[in-house]
């Protein structure tokens, strides 16, 4: 917990010299209004024991340490520097559907900081999930999609994808299309590029793994590191307060 802790104001430690000098030369000349029995504290009969001396100076040292402001720098990774809205469009009739679903499940986890949505199509197209950051829910819905034999609703799937993108204010929009029928997809791609949507088309000839790796290389997750300070002055300050209370209590008790 206290590893790599440093002091913001290390020169404050020189205040210890002031305390020592004041202890040697500054005498109490008036009564304090906050502590009882101040007179008895200055009587010769109330000689300070080694325990009282230890408590007093340890309290002073703890107070000075608190004034030096012990602090620790901690790095936290915040949201991605370029947040994206991502929609996966899946043809449930493609012959490699099970492999695509498995790879897509891992891909969804990799981009958990982004808004992600899912559209599936076969004889008709439907939105499986709207844009969300709930990776577990999205992965669960993906696992419930059943493979079909016929796919004729690619245009409708693109329409559903556009509607998902219209619901977000994010400017960076990315779509991945998984289908065996790329001829129609390439025609539609030009339309969505003009709308500011970066569309990736999976070609089974390329292979699923190389396609995923290429996509990750192009859409790297760049997160913003942020350094914040954790202050620990409260610990020596509290310890000093307890020591001074104990010191006054024992001194008064000894003088009674």
C-alpha cells in the first residue's frame, strides 16, 4: 500500500528544528484556554517521564510527517481515446457460422469499452442487441442464435445496422459483416462508406483468424493513461492526534 510513497513538501521536515528550539528556549507565559491544568503541567513536581517524552516527540514527528504530505502516484487507464460504435452483422446461413460465432465472442470481449450491437439475418433480418457495453449479455445473445439454411435478407440487415448507428452520437462507426455472399455486400459497402461507416467484409477465402487479426490491427484500442495522486497525510495526522491526547491525559493524571 505504501510502496513508492514520497513527500510533496520534504523541506517541511526542517520544522523539527523549530520545535526543538522552542522546546529549549520558549517558556509558557500565559494560560491556554483549551487544556485544563496548564499550570500543573509547568510545575516542577510534574517532571516528565521517558514515556511522556517519547509520546510528545513522536506526536511532533507524526505531525510534521503529515505536513510533509505523503503521496503516491497511481496510474489508471480511462476510456478509449477514440470511442467507437461497433455493429456485427452475421449471416446465420454461412457454412462457417459456428467458427464465426466463437471468434466473434472473443472479439466482443476485446472491445468491451465500446458500444457494440449485433444484427443477424437469414430469411429475415433482426436486431439481436442494440448498442451496449454489456459484454456478457451480448455474448449470451450471440450464443442463442441458431444456424439457418437460407439467407436472403442482407439488404434488410444493412438497414437494421444503419438504424443502430443512427441511435448513437459517436462519430466513429465500425461494422463487420460475416456472410458467404460478398458480391451484394461489396455493392452496398460504397453506400455505407459515404455515410461515414467503416465496413469490414469477411472473406472466407482469407480465413477467419487472419481477418480478425487484420481488423484488430486497424482498430486498435488506444486508452488514455491518467495519473492521479493518493494522499496519506491522514494516517500520521490521526496518529499524532492520538499521541497528543494520550500525552495530555497521562500528564494530567500524573499531576493529580
